[in-house]
C-alpha cells in the first residue's frame, strides 16, 4: 500500500511539471503601459477615452548595458469614442501595435462637464477590472481631459511616471490640493459617512501675469481665491493642480480653492506642511510669513445635543517664522504670544468658513464626520436609516485652534533697517 501511494505521488509530481507553461506570458515591450487615462463626454457615442503612454527607446549607456527603456518626454496620446470605457481601450488596440495595459496607470483625469453629470457608471469598471491599480490619483479638470493630457509633459527628466508621482507629492509640501487616490474616491461615492473629493486641475495659458509695462502697485493680498488656470504665473508647463473638486454621490457639485483645501486637510489630518502669509495687525499692509505644520493629529469629538449633531474640532499647529516685513521683534517673549494669537485667529476663521461653505452651499461632508456619529447607533440599518448626509447641513461645529511658534529661523530678533540720514 505504501508503495502504491509513493508511486502516485511521484506521478502527480512529474505531471504537475508538465502542466506548467508560459502560454499567457508577455514580454515587457509587448505592451504599452497607459500612465494616464482621461474621460470626456462623447459627441457621437457615450464616452471619449484618452490614454497617454511613454514610447520605447533603445538604451545604451557605458556600464549600464543595453536594452529597452521608456521616454516620457516623447509620450503618445490617443483618444477614441465608444459605448464604454473598457471597450474604448479595446478599440484602441486596432490602431496601436501593442496591447494596452492599465497596471501602471498613475492618474485618472475627468472633465468637469462630465463629472457634473455623474460618472459612477464609468468608474465601476475601473473598480472591478483586475488590471487596474486603485492607487492612481483622481483629477477633475476644467476643459476637456484630452486637452489636459496633451499638455501633461515631464519638462524635468525623461520619466513621465516619476513626474506624475513627484507632482502629486507636492500635496505634502503645500496642502493646496488633496492626495486623493481612486480607492478612497470610489469608496466615498458609495459611503454614507461622507462625500468624495478629487484634485481640481486645469491648463494655464500664462495670461494672468504681466511681465512688462502696465501700472504696477505692490500691495499685500492674502489668500486670493484662485481657480485652475487662473494662477498668476508663466512657465514651461501649462497644467496645474489647484484646489479640490467636491462631489455629492458621483456628481461634482462645487470646488474649494487652494487655501480652503488646506484648511480641509488640516481637519482631516492630511496636512503636512506649507507656507502661510498673514497680515500684521500691528502694521497693516505688511506681511508675516510662517512655515506651518500639524503639531499633533486633530482631535474630533462628536455628540448629540437635543437630537442635533455637534462636532468639536481641536487643531494643534506649529509654526516657524520665515519673515516679518514690519521688522517688529515678534521673536521676543512678550510678543511671540501675540503672533501665536494672530495665527490662531487666521486659521480658526479659515476653518470655520470652509466648514460653513460645505454645509450651506454644497451640503457635502468632505470631512467624513459621519464616522464619528455612527457609533451612537446600535445597528447598521439604524445608522443607514438616519441618513447622515441629509443631517450634515444642520450640524453645529465648534472649532478650537492652538498655534505655537517653535522656531525663529536664523535670526534671534528682527531689527529695524538703518538708513543714512539726510543732513541739510
């Protein structure tokens, strides 16, 4: 009996070796890897899909050998109309000599017009399709997604994928747009705890800044309301990521500018660091520049008072002095507390305004306060029947901010600038 069992095991072992193979294998250069996907409303069909992928190039470097690489600065862009997103990608295979793969897609770009009509039907294939990674970032752009992708160029370095990754990492350095990936975005459009938010973007033609001529007046403007394409800048790259797009379900209902987005990220605990300018109350018209960061994670408590939802938010922010234009010695112990208070008032006012805006104007809980209230309901059906998103606009929110200036930079005190007196 033992010999029979041993013989069967040996036969099965060798049979398993014969069953293995490489039938469905493919070489790296047998595919093209779409790093960006764009969705626009179709003209003659349901949807227009655009993909961007880097081209292959021969690499021959001393000590590096030779082989195939990609050249992101010479990326290809293709668009096609069709009845569904996945079929559009399949249709592209009639014009592209290599199979299109989505396993390395870094960014999903959706036109604003399309987002306002509802995009849930076009996102579900991406959530279901096994060839898509949910780590890709979700971007809503003013204008068409196809035009935005045409201008999505590296400018610095040959790698298109690295350029996208580093661009999205700028969210950690500024807080001016949210680091929203597809997994979180799709989860939130199905959630009854809160609403989805996406990166807001657009193309800047460089017409909002004047380099020569014109009457110039140098004045301090704090936290200007900037939309995509309106930033006063000029440069090589036209595309820019400015603020956040707000959703109710799968429909875009509004947007927040970069500064409102920063306050939102402070409440959500996503804010890392950024530069902030406030007007000096002791010297109006002069600015105080500080580098701010989250000192501790935000503390958010939720409760019901007389049947009404109440949220208490406690923010702890740390700051380093970057510059004091008025030359007032805020570094001194008797004035540094005054600076703390000015920063506290500025941040508290900004947070309260953006919360009020989401409650009254857009009626969307992008902060996901619903997660704090769900624990008050003994069962999931009771929580779902409460319809939190309906009650969010009536929520009372109390905001408390504590700011501590930790460092004064390389200066111990601000001294007045000395000028030679005019002696007559």
